[in-house]
């Protein structure tokens, strides 16, 4: 049996073409981002309150030496439900955005409200990846905290490592979840094998966009803070932050969609 050789990915052209692809589809980005942004804005405040309800002091001591508060069960259930809604909003956007980039506007008409099984499958795959990152992350956190004898530094290190692991998994498994979005399924194991040797470039490309997005967000935040806009219109600032974050996500997805053909074979 003849095995088709892998096509080498060039990092700089991948970034250039992917970003150009996202910019060219900017009008469709606005169209497809409306509903997810509304959903994210609606749940933002309740999700924040639920997370505050779960807060436990990292040192294990409540103010005044009192017994540390127990996490509120109601806040926990509310937080899980709202987190799932947040994930659903991102799933709707990413699936619709992938279909727009690959299949064109006819595949995602209007505001992209034609929710189908592909959206549910995509969300389930993302949840599986989250669990796959979280479980080893908790073990790593305990090890790092014990090694560093500093809970704050340990948690920070764990968060950074967790983000890198998340990015690596998303990049390496991108042919699988892109395939879900366009109804050309590829098993996770096959996607992992197809991206072998190319994963580092994919991760670098995604991280490059992430850094640019963070710098842009920080610049906008500092300017608006100096202008007093954040204090006057906090929800407008929240919406603007969400738009910047979603635009960064759209650029990252466009880059991975651009790389997608490198991992295809005649039988997909």
C-alpha cells in the first residue's frame, strides 16, 4: 500500500494566509458573532457571581481567623450550567465560522442559527479535551505547589502549563474538530497521527495570535481606563473585550483551517 507523503507546513506563510483569510471574511465574522456575543454578554454577570460564590481563600484562612467558607452548592451548579452555556456559545461560533471559511456563505446563512448535530458533537469533543487537560492539571498543580512551597506560584505555573497543553491538543486535534464542523469526520487518533511532526508549528501560530490578541486587549484597556470609559460604561467595555477575544479566536481558527488541507488524504 502506498502511503502519501506529508505536506510540510511553513509557519510564516501559514500565519499570513490564515490572517488574510480571516480579514477577508470580516463581514461574515460580524454576522456570525452577533448571536454568540449576545449570549456571552447575557451570562457574563451571572457567571462572575457564581464564580465568586465558589471562592475559597488560597491560604485556607478566612478573614479574622474564621473557618474558611465552604463552596456554595447552588453556586457550583449555577456555575457549571453557565459554563456549559458559554461553551455552547463558542461552539456555535466556531462551527459556523469554520463552515463559512471552508464551504462559503450558503453553508451558514443568516445569523447562523441553524443549530445541528455537528454543533453538539463539536461541544462534546471540546468538553472531552477540557477534561483531558483538567485531570492531569490538578495532579500537576498539587506536585508544583508542594515542590515550590508556594500555592500562588504553583497555581500560576499550573495555569500556564495547562494553557500550553490545551493549545497543543487543540492544534494537534484540529483536523478532527474541523472535520466535525464540515461533516467530514476524522477520528481523533487519525487527526493526532496526521499532525505528527507539524504540531509545534501549529502551536506557535496559534500562540502568536494569542499574544497579539492579549497585547491589543491590554492596549485598548489602558487607553479606555485613562479616558475613564471603563468606569462610565463597564458593560460596553465588557462587550468590546468579548469582541476582541472572539476576533482573536476567529483568527486562530482561520489559521488552523488553512493548515487543514495538509492533513487530508484521498479518503479524508
